[in-house]
C-alpha cells in the first residue's frame, strides 16, 4: 500500500466516524435537516473545513 492510499483510507475512516456514537453526524444531519445550521455545533468555519475535506476525499 502506498502512502497516498494510506491517507485516503484514513480519510474514509474519519468520514465513517462522523456517525459513530457521540460523533457529529455531519452527513446524516445535512441530509435529514437540509440546513447546515442544524448540524453538529453549527460553527461555520468548522463546518466549511469538514465539507471541503469531504469534497477533496470524493474528488
């Protein structure tokens, strides 16, 4: 396994951990509420950095 794959696997783990007990449930909350201000603690900078990370992982 090369270094890039190792980091990609870690990113995927973090995304799955969003829905672990006590996790922020970012993706699930956005899909449920359709509003970012109802997600996790609703702090804009934290939410933006999480969404950017999700997009980078997917692309």
